[in-house]
C-alpha cells in the first residue's frame, strides 16, 4: 500500500476540520462560507481548534486527564517534541494555518489554557474574571480570524474583537446555562450573584431562586454594552477591514440571542435562541450589508 502524499494528508486534515465545524459550530461554519475560498480552510481550522479545547471536559472523566490534553495542545503550539501532530487532523491543519498565515502562538496557547477553568467546578469569582475569560477565548478567536483574512487591518480591529468576544461569550454562556448547571459548573460571577443575595448554590441547584432573573438581567446588560462598543469600534474602522468581516459575522447573532434570553422564565430548563434558518438568514443579511457573498452550496451538500 502506498503512503499518503503530504498534499493529500493536508487536504484530509482541512476537510476534517470543515466537517467538525459544520456539525459542532454551525454559526461559524456558515460565517466562514463568506470568506475567500483560499482562506476559508484556515478560518475553519481555527474554529475546529476552538471546538477541540472547548469540549475537553466532555471527553474526560476527571480534571487531570483534561489538563494533560490541554498541555499537549500547548506543546503542539510551542513546537515541543511531545506535541506531535501525526494522526491529529485538527492539530495538523492548525499548525499549517499558523505557518501560512503567520499567526502568533501566544493567544492560541492562552485560549487553550483558559479552558482549564472548565475542567473544575470552581465558581467564576467576579464579572471582571468572566470578562477576562471571554477575552482569552471568544475575543481571541475573533481577532485571530481577522488576522487570517485581513492581517493589515487586524490591529485596528482589536478593540472591536475584544468587546465583541465578551458580548458573544456572555450571551453563549447564558444560553448554555442549563448544561453547565446540570453538571455543577458556575459561570455566573459570585460578585453579581451576591449583589442579588445569592450564592453559588443558586446557580446549580436546578430551581430558580428569587433574584436569579436579576442576575441574568445584569449579564444581558453587560453583554449589550460590549456589543454596542464593538459596533461603534467597527463603524470607525477603515474600509480595508471589510475583507475581515466574515470572521466577525457571528456577532450579528448576539442581539437576537439576548432578546430571546429576556423571555426565559426557567433558566435551568430553557435554552433560548433563534432557529437555524433564522440564524443563517441573519448571517446572510449582515454579510450582504458588508458586500460579501457566500458559497452556500457547500452548507447543504451531503456528508461524504
């Protein structure tokens, strides 16, 4: 049997990333379809890496094996010998993306290490800590995505990515609250809970306590504030940022998700959000306003 050629192995790695993102993060997959075809695989490799480190807790039974997995990613990103990418398509595609697009390793390492928090049931201490966590995860993905698509515009987009990522992360964590609460995770900051007379137990007990709605209202307001700041920063960006817009398209969904969160009565059992077709329509409208067209066909092709 002949060995697989390097080109075929690379193509297979990127194809794996595309399918992983299509199945696990459809918002980012659809947004990536608006990117230029030659850069789209790199955007999807970044999104696939984000999925891999975000789901470490789901694939391990104890925190220590999870920390080992994250340490392996750090070795991959820092080029250490034990971080061998052979047999791991996401790692192979990400390493190739880093080389081709000139991405810095430091924010990718910080993104992976921020996910160590996910492995334990320690509560999020403060709102500032939560914003820092969001900055190292969601904001970093936005910023790195812009670096892939429009590297010259990336420095000017840093503020928009920072605020946008916090808005996106806070909204996503509120939508995922039933999942986190069921497994004992508390992403609701203790200082915000205490402001309304609550503690960690109120965030994981399964029964809405008086004051919990006010906690969510505070977090929605904070997310909306960051979203406004991101929009204002984007409005001030030079025209050459337009080529980086597909990396930021998921932000077009945040306002609608925040609106859906306002209607929640039992946050332990309701997971609000737009239906898939409306999410796709919002992404399309946002991209068209920015002058982008998408290769929608690949979104609906059957799996191979």
